C-alpha cells in the first residue's frame, strides 16, 4: 500500500502555504486508482468522530515515527504533504530518501491540533491538544499523542473506521476547488457535514463551547439565597400585607369617636381594711422552733464536733456537701470515728437521718475530718447537724437553711 513507501515532500526552510490545487488521483500499489486528498482539506469540510480522529492521529504518529527515525539531514514537514487516501490511510508525499528525516515543526503540531479541534468529542479533543502543548521533541510528541488516543482506539474496529474515513475522502473529492477563494470558504464550513460547492459558509464553532460545564459555587449560593427570599416572602407576605392595609386605612379613613362611644373615667373602688390577724401573719409569719439534736457538744474521747458547708451555703431541695471535723482527746486511743448528718425541719419537727460515715483515726493525730453529702428536702426553715455515734455520742451546732430570716 501507499503507506509502505514513506517519503517527505518538504524543504529545510519554513513550511509553505497550503496548496490551492484540487486533489488528484495517483496510482495505488494494488494496481487501481487511489483517491487522495490533503489532510487540511479533509478537516475543513468533514467532522470526525472520536474513533475516526483517534485513527488519523495514530496513523500520523506512525508515519512521523518512521520518517523521524532516520539519521540524515533534517527537513521541515509541510501540512499539505500529509495526504489521506480513500482507503483511510495517511501518507506523506515527497521523495523517499534515507539521507533526510522529519524534524519537529509547527506544521506537525498544527495538524494534530486541527484533528483534535475537528473532533465531535470535546473531552477527547482536549486530551490531544494537551498532549501536543509544550512539546518540542518529535519522539516525545508521538509517545504522548498515542497515550492520549489509546482509550478511543479499538484495533478490532480498524476496518470500519478506515472505510468511514475513505468515504469522507471520496465525498471531499466531489467538491471542485476552482480558486484560492473557494479554499478559504471551505475552511469556514461548519463541522458535521459537507458544504455546497459555492457561496458563504458560517464559521466553525469551537469545540470548547459545546462542553457542558458544572455550575460554579457562586451560582449555587445565589440560587440558595433566592430560594430563601422567596420562601420568606411567601411566609410573611400575608401578615405584612394585613399590617400595611390596616395602617393605610388608619391614615386615609381615621375614626372619629363620639361622646357616646367614649368610656368615661371612673374612680377606683374604696380600699377594704385588712384583717389585723391576717396582716400580722403575712408580715411576720410563725417563728421556727429551735433545733434539738439530743446530744452534747463533747463527750468521752471526743472534745468537740464542727460542721460547715463545703460550698459556703446550701439551699432547700438540693444535695449539700458538709465538712465534719471531730476533735479527739490526745491522751485517748481511738481507732475509728463514725458520724452521720441529720436534717431537721424546724416547722414540722421532722428529722431526716443520713447514712453513717466512718473515718480511721491516724495514730498521734487529735483530729479526724471528712466530707459528707446529704439531700436537703424542700422546706421553709431547715437545719443540718453532724451527730457522732462512735467512740461517743456528740453533736455539732446546726447549720440553718436558709441561714437567716426563716419563717414557717
């Protein structure tokens, strides 16, 4: 086939402009006539699928790899030297010489970008364009573009892809190219179909604009704010409208009150003298009774007991922490000291006994102390006292709840 004999139709200078002559028939290796068209001309009138674009990129990379591997004099490739046959094959025109090789130039990157831009799949085209960008070495370019088109290149489907590309070549050949103006008009043919033979053609839309982009976070915030405003307006709208309507009616249609509709002021009722007995009860209340613990302040080996609120105060209906200090006779031998907290209701005389607390007396110490907790029930006048049961029965001074101005 034509791709077996690779040549380069170029010079060592800058790439020349695209040819304006129409494509022509050349002899195929098989003996028949092979229809060929320049790759830029094909891309100007036909829109490729990702699979077709992957096939062309792969073929072009293979041709460049074969031509660039020689060790001869480097020459620049012209874009109009890359031809596509009706068999879907890419060849490079020019004399086949082992003393020349293709070097990296703008024509190569331009052809690859043109194939990517002409592709219907914007994601595929972006991958190819990204692989071509900032690449100056031909071998690196070939390796990168092959890796980019690998997901779209199915070797089992190569025959069908080449047949489709050949049909596009034949359809392109049916369009006459009378002059350079027709070639310029052909460059503006919209992708997706073949254009008519003459006339103005709309410009090709960039594949980048066909990509679907995700909404930005600003759009999400604005949408959320709009929803909040609408919901707030629906919720508060009726009440605001009623208030505005009432205020408008009050301003526009003020109500004149007549003397018949106006209530006359009246004098307050005379004060009823209070009952002296009730007033005395409300003012002073009943004096709470004194607390009777039934135990002395000291006895036997205990010289004194002291109780104090650990938190400084206590309230009715709460659990109170009380520190108990028991002073011992230094001459006596005491192993343990046991006490409990009693709560006294000074209004009803009821006594609530707490649980026993036992503390070990250290040898040589004349004092034992500990922290106890008890629940103080609701009441108007209460008291808490510590009462020891071992080694002797004694009691501390009561702690009053409340501390002062208690009444029953």
